[in-house]
C-alpha cells in the first residue's frame, strides 16, 4: 500500500467516469493528479460497465490507502419530444408549432410529446425549451390533446430531443422506473452518494431517502427553478447539494445563474451540508489541453465561495484530456487557497454555531487554529456529524477525520478540508491522544514540535457526545519513535 500525501488543498475534486477513463490505469492517473472522488453517471452505460468501474475504484483505495467516495448520479425524469418523419425538421422562426399526443412521426408543424402529464397543465404564456434551450417556444393555447406554440427561436429539431418546462411544477416523481432500477444496482454495489436529478420539491427527497434506507448519502441536484422556491426545505432534508448549472442555465436567463449559485452554496454551508458546483467548469478541455481564462476564473470563484467540491463532467468522462483537466483544476484550487485573502473570503458568510456543545467546540477549533500555530484538527467521529460541524466553520488548517466506519470515511470524503482515515475505535483519553498524534505523523499532517487540536466525545463511541477539545504537541521523541 502506497503512502498518500495530503492534497495541499481543502476543496475536493469530483471527476466523472466515462469512455475516456474506463481503463484502470487512467483512473489511477486521475486520482494521482488530484481527483478525490468519482462520479458514475447512470444516464449512460450499462450496469456491467459501472460495476467494473466501481471495482477499480475500490482497488485504488487499497493501493493508496485512502477512502474514495463514489457518487452514483441518477438520470431523473427527462422530458423528450417524439420522432420525426425524416429524423429531423426545421421549426420556422416566429411560426407556429404544435406538441400533441399523436404518435405519428412529426414534421415542421408538429411532433408528439409523449408526456400526458403536461397536457392541461401548461398555460398561455409559459415557455417550452427544446434541445438545451436552442429552440424556444411560447404557449399560445394548451388543451388536453395539443399545445399550440409560437416559436420565439426556431431551428433544427431532431428525434427525442429534451424538453425543459421552466415555468411550471411538473407532477411527476423525481424517480423514474429506470432510476429505481439504477438506484437498486448502485446500492448493491456499495456506492457512497446518490445524486437525485431534477428535484422540484422536498417530497422528492423524502421518497428517495425512503428507498435508500440509510445505505448511502443523498445529494439533491438543484437544476429546476421550482426547487429554488423551496430551497431551504430541500437542503434541510438532503445530505448534500449540487449546483447543477446545466439544466439550471437552460431554464433561467444566463445572468440569473451566478447569484443563484452563490445563494445555493451559502444555504448549504449555513447548515453544514457539503455543496458541489458542477457543469461546464473546464468545458473547453473536452477538446483542448488548456482551459480558457474565463473557465479558470469560474473554478476559482467556486473555490472562493467556499464550495466543498468542484466537479468535472464530460472533461474527464469523454474528453481528450482527462488527466490534464484534473491537474489544472487541482492547480487552480491550490493557487486560490494560497491567496492571503482566501480564508477571509470563505468566511465572509457568517455561520454562527447552534447553541450546542458540539457546535461551540467546532467553532472553537477555528478560533484556536487562528490564534495558535496549529497544523491540523483531528476529529474522532462515528457518523461524521462532528466533521461536518468543523468543516462548516472553514478552519484555516486541514481536518483529519478518524473513524472506525468505512461508510463514514467515504461519505465525508466530499467535505471541505477533510482527510478521512479508517481506524479502530478508541477506548480511553490516553489512547485518543496517542492515536491522534500517530495518525498525524503517519499521514504527514505534522512533525515533531507541531501542535494539533483533538476533538472527540466522552464517553467514547457514543453518537452525538462531542464534548472534548484538547491541544497537543508532538515531541521529537514521538517523531523518532514513529520513524524507527
């Protein structure tokens, strides 16, 4: 087993797997380049292929001796038009176009919309966006069998293109039959996070959580304007949040997305839930070995905002330069976090602690680390809740999370500043201090003469009992003993 150095940054990188990186050696290079977690996109590929990828990730864990989170992303209820007589048609600008329930192949005047729940729901003036918003329709009249629209922006439309309905809450569940099959498969493979797509309401989270049954953490993907209306409730119910800017950018005006991104990040941070910023972060690197300056600024801004993780999609899944994309994202994050004003920027959001002992101590970790020359915070936890409390404060030093649970270690792997280590549980104060020092040395967070914060709960092994903060100093003798 190789010793694994800390990344030297606190924000995490989530890399999407796909045809460009199914080879185990490519996956190893992505991890070595800076990927902290891997996303399996259930919208594409077969279960057999995904199972092989998951086995390869678990092999990487053993090779590097570090828990690696696996994020299974469900497709969700994607709306699509039917088929066309010639495979495609041209919708005339300012012309009329009808979406109906007739399965006959379409033409330049009409096409089937095989989603009966939309008929009778839409109202005059509402928008329909097709093919990622390239075609924009406005409803003139909506009936039980046909929706007559005016083409504000026309163009070429082809078979099975996606449809977005930004102005209405669609009465369909967030989990399709395909999603249920994919969810059962993902849980059987022991994935750590489930991404729930096209969340519209808190009830979507409740339904998915019931099916998951505690076997994985649940991340709500915010990509529908309807979700913004009940954002606080959704964040409260989910374990994590993703700012999925792809569909969110289709259904909203472009200028609306940046302030919403900040709002979603801040809402998740206030309650200590990990938040991921995703989609088109280094989009040009699908084909180019270098990003644009605008893309570099986009990634940097997400890091400055205090996001827990930033995600690569097609850049690693299908791009020509997957390893380079991870490397550049890593370098951007490291450079930002070296900025003298970085910590002040990420703390611009005030995250006052709850009136509990655990929150008070987590807040104290931040202030002690700012006051004393602390090298790292060592957190003993069973469920990961203490680690989330500490991460919410955005301390100036890294956090080493010691836990006896493999599940917890992998789930906190998407948490800002967390370096998880699976280790046997402790039984006494003396054992806690000794293990905290030993692990800090082993994982290269500290050396002789350095100070550590140790955070835990007494009695040991009792969930929710965090009540102890201790500052320890590593001596030269301890370093010599460890190195011998």
